[in-house]
C-alpha cells in the first residue's frame, strides 16, 4: 500500500523494513519479559532470536530460489533482489530450526525449551511484520468482491494494482495475533496451576505487557482505515463496533487459552507444537486465497500447491504432539 515510508533525497526508507525491525524489537522484548515463566534465562533471548532470524531470512530465500531455479539460472543477479519479493516461508522455518538446534547444543541448552520461547516471539513478530508485507504489497491475494477486499493503487507496490483483492497479509497478521492471545492465556493457566488456583480472575485477563500488544494491533487497524479507508462511507460505526469487537475477541480467546492451560500440563515443545498446528492451519486456508503468481506452483488441479502440503504436514506434527503430550520425534 505504501512501499516507501520516507524518502529524503536518494535515501529511501522502506515500510517493510521498518515493520520487520519493529516486529523484531517488540517480539524479542516480550519474549524476554515472559521467558522466566518457561524457566528460560532472558539473557539468551536476543542471541538466539538473531540467529533464528538470520535463518528465517536466508531459508525463505533459498527455498524460493530452489522452487524457481529456472528463473534464477537465466538471471542470477535476481537472487540478491529480496526487495522484489520471492520468499518461501517453510524454508525459513526449517533453516531456523536447524540453526536453533545447533545453537542449543553449543550453549548446552534444551532445544525444545528454546523452541518454545522463540515460537512465542515468532508468532508475535508475524502479527506485526505482516503489516509491513501488506504495505509492500507482497504475498497478495486473489481478486475478490468480498467486502474486506482492497485495491492497491501505488505503482511501486509488489501487488497487482487496480483490482480488488484479498488482503491475505492482514488475515495472517490477525490470525497470528489471536494465536498469540491464546498461547499467552495458556501460559497464564500454567502459572495458576503452579499456584493451585482454579478460578479465572480479571487480573488474569488484564496484564499490561500483553495488552500493549492489543493496543498495537488496534492502532495498526486504525491506521489502515485512516490511510486506505478514506472512501469508506461510515468510518464511525467501524470504530464503535469493529474495534471494540476485536478487543472482546482478544479477551475471549485469551480466556479460552487460560482454561486450556489449566487443563493441560506444560511439556517442553508445547508452544512449538502449537505454532506448528496454528500456523500450519492458517497458512493452509490462506493459500486458497493467495494469488498463484507468488506461490510455489500448483500440484493438483490448479488448487493445491506445495505450500498446502507443507502447511498440512506442519499442522499434523503440531496436532500429534499436543495429543501425545510430547513433541513429535521425541522419545
């Protein structure tokens, strides 16, 4: 929508980069705040998140290049042009896991414990970072007449322009935010179990460090309506109905998370498994709404893509781990 946030002479500050940096700072800081609840030393947070961020960036690019190797053989210089798009999410997750495992062994730490803390940060980071993706126009959706569809008009956008399309980036951002709400609630439930408390109180639902994340999402939504929705005939009902509804949904999901945490024991890798399941399910359904030009190619009847298959596998790993009570592939 707004690929370039600020331009001073020849210096261009890209909106995507600003959001990625903001998401990294917020996610790392929040993970450090709650890491002790998972018996993890916050001293290591920044180090491990940086390594896994590097793995995420390199992995997404490498996977996309492998899936589209013919294009890059013809023009190798395009490999370096990340700002033109071309990232495969599952490559980032796989390489991040590999680097996280190596880091854990090197620092003599339990990998699944590390993965739990990082997964929480990744979920929160995605809920913010995808707004930058929306600003750049990458990962855009298919044409639609759906009421929430958007029209990209900026010629610098990576999206198709002049056609109403699904804002799949926003769908993912909000999906990840509510995933964060549930997981944070689940963590509060574990704390209550330790204190042998069973009643959910207002204090459990309202905690400043988490509700700041809610305020950030509301501000992002409001800025979206301010910038893009200038032509919406009735902006006030949106403020009066949609945003309060969004807030209530956050607390409702958080409440369910607390209830789940009270009934489910913590095991190393549970947040990691929850990330696999929730993100896998979200990405599976979003792939049906994504424009095929940015995907890794159709496999079945111009409907099912490689991303669908990877997402489904991720979902199965997460769901199996939660049912089993131990992370998959562990004894």
